[in-house]
């Protein structure tokens, strides 16, 4: 089959790779000059199956309301005159109950486990080096009440086969001695030794290069101008080169939309509405001053909901969700406060380990922001769209790196007429392979 994949982040490139593995002819399209230059560029670097949890839970509405008044809050809802934001918000609120939370966790963990196995297979086959550390992920708490809830979260994960165990402060320090300077603030933690970390951008760009070597047509620096639909079937995709202005018409047996947050406005052009809304996230990448004292275990800071990962001689810290549209600017008072919060936290937890000076202080942190494409359930949409020949692989939220390899493999299997071996509600399929609308996710509907 001829397959066009729109979007060259971790999801799109993984999809292209697995399609090539199954003998399909692939064209990969992206508006950027290389793969992984948007959402996959500088994320938290964690492969975190044990933290495949949705944002929506019974405590989320009250927390979100409280956090609206703090510029450095973990989740910041910035109301816009945007019906899509309010629709998404209402759907999100409908998921803020225990039954929905557990149902959604089951889906996310199923995809996470499948994806982690798929990633390991790709690494074994390709030998890609991406600053990988198989040292697990530790989650530390500085609040006793929050720590007391860790046991329940670990028990829930255990029901789905994930060994996330509660550890004392003393055991946490044995797991990661780099936390010793911050030890008096820590009350305990959890640890999952099977999780890992690595640079998503490096991995994705290397895999894209291998796709090109295997014969994929790589159309970087190309904008998607038009989706040509007639009689309920996608006939052509018109793309325009940013370098030459030349317009090309792509014809394929199947087209996969893997454009992250931009999937929503792209599909709206043809009257397909999907429940994906952008969550702006931030990261800072800091050079290490004392590598011997830097952590090697990837971590989650519970109080600020941020992640920290070692990438060679640098330390990446990332987090926060800002629901306020498609703005990716770093040059605003709010953005600067959120970036500074990330850097200051690193200095508190690992004093003197990294160069945490801000630009005004003579430092050179690499700040970045990107849009996390989130569904109200946080369950990505993978499967067939209500337009013949058109498929979707988007909506992975903060778990794109965790779910990337498996989402790409599953997408390629579905297009090839196979059924992925996991208990996951694929868009457009039931367990017998018939078309359906998944109950755990908001359904598609016509509209703009």
C-alpha cells in the first residue's frame, strides 16, 4: 500500500518506520526542516509506564480552580473565547471521577506497556543511541498527606501489572544519592525500576534518517495546504514546499494524521471534529557543573509536577500544563515565570550541580515550550476516521514519548489489517474488527 503520514514527531516517525517494516510505501510530511522539531523536541525525556495516569481525577477540578491564580501552577487553565476549549473542558470534567480514572488508567497502561516493548525492539534492531538510561523513575514527595496517597496509586498500578512500589526516604536516597542535599525536605517516594529515560528528539531524528534509508519519501519543509475529500473518501493531500513554493498532490491508499495539537484545525477543514486541545508545556536544559553529583535516575517532583532527567552532561527539567490555545511564545511575563520556576527548583533539589543561572545572571539555559496534544481522557486517538482512507494517531498529551513506539506500531498493524495485541480501545474498531465509536473517549462528530 501507499501510505502518507502527516507529521514527523515521535508518533509520525514511529508510524512511518513500522509501515516500512511491513513493506508499505511511505511518504512522510512535515512543515519543519527535520523530524521532532516541535512537541517531540525537548520533552521530559521519560519513558514512564508507571506514571501513565490521566490528568482528570476527582481532585482535579478543585485544584485547577485554585491553581488558576498562580502563574507557576502545575495546571493552568487560561480561559479563551474559544468554543473548542470549553467543549474540551466540559468533557474533561466528566472524566473527573474514580470510575473514569481507573478505566482511563487501564487504557493508558496497556498502551504504555505495549509501547515500551516496541521501543526496546526498535532499539535492538537499529542500535540508536539517544542518551538512554535504564535506571528507573523515582517520584519524591515533600508533603506527608500526598505521600500517604502514594500507596493507593501503587496498588492501582499493580492491578495492571506495573511494579510501582512505595519507598521510604532512606531507600529513596539509596536509589538516588544525588537527592542527599534535599533529603530533609523529602518524606518518601515511589520507584519503578522498569521505567527509563532518553532524548526523544535524538531518537526520532535518528529513526527518521533510517526511514529515509529504507526508501521513505521525506517531504520536510512542506505545509499541508488541502485535504481533498469527495464522496466521503480522501482522494488527495496537497502540500506546498516552503523552499520553492511548488504545490504537490499526494495520492495514497491510506493517510495518517499525526500532527499533534494541529490535528484538530487540520481535520476541522473537512468537517471532522476531534477532542484534542493543546496543553502548553515548558522545559529547561542545563549544563552540568558537577556531573559526579548529578542524578542518573529520572525523577518526578510531586509538589510541582515536574520531571527531571539526566541527558549525558546536561540535566533536563520539564513540566506544567497551560491550557490557553496555540501560543508557544517564551517571551511573555507568564512564560518567563514558568521557566524560572523550573530552574530554581533544580537549584533547590541539586544545589551547585547544574548551571542554573538565568540569562540576566550570565547563564545560558536552553528554554523551550511545546504543545501537548491532549484528549479529555488523555487516551490518544488511534484508528480510522469517518472519512475513507483517513486515519488518526494523535492526542498523546504528556505521554507521547512513552506511547510513541507502540502507537506507531499499532497504527501500522491496523492499516495492514492486523489487530494489535493489547486491550486498548482503538478509534473505529471493536474487538472483532468492526467499526465503532470507543466509549472511553469523546466521539467524533461533524462540525468545524
